[in-house]
């Protein structure tokens, strides 16, 4: 079935799980992810005749999810998130599954502290495996800006997750 011929309901049913997963990675919260997807799909439904004719409706709606998250973030007035300080990190492989869970949690807490555009760019690059041109389209920025967002986000992650004693994450 071609996207242009798909009804909104067919397209949304097929893409809902991926959109919620993407939104969760962008927002860091299941509730916020569901809210962002609901907001984006409500708008997309009203504009489906136009959106369905675009080259890639997925990119368009992903951008709507990112915008919905940024709008919610701005409305809440939150500019900073608390990040738990994790200093006792193992330097080798994880023998204890609990250590891996703690490490993943620490990485996610640092990701949550990134500005929304940087977090979205990092998620699009490393979780959605998009190239910089695709990230630029989703975020509606230039490719250089997309690269900058990813670079700055990764720099912040490295800075927060590098242990002072060994210089490694």
C-alpha cells in the first residue's frame, strides 16, 4: 500500500508503536511520550490529506512529535533537570546485571538533562540510526546544525560520564 493511498487510520495503526518508542527516547518518559504522540497524531489527522502527499510522512510526523515535546517542555518552564551524581562506576565489562542497569540509568539521566534539540538529535542518530541529512529534515535545521546538536550532545554525555581517575566512561 502506498502512503499517499493509505488512510490516516491505516498509517497511524502501522506506525504507532514506532512513534511512541521514538517519543520515549526523545522525552525520557512514557507519559510524555504518549502525550507528544497524541498531540502529533491529532494534528496529523486534521492535516492528513496534505501530509500523506509528502515524500515521507514518517519524517513529517516525527518532527511533529519533537515539536510537541519542545512545546510541552517550554510550557512547563523546566530549563534544568536534576541528575543523580554517579561516581562509583566500573571501568571494565559488567559482570553484575545490576551494574549494567545502573550504568544505563546514569546514561539516560544525562540524556534527560540535554536540551530538547540535542537530545532529539542524539536519539535520531544513535537510536533511530538516521544520517545527518535525515536528522536535519526531521528537526527542520541545516545539516551543519544537526551535526552540531549531535556533537554537543555527545560532548555533554562524555563530560558527565567520564570518570576523573581513568578518563574513560
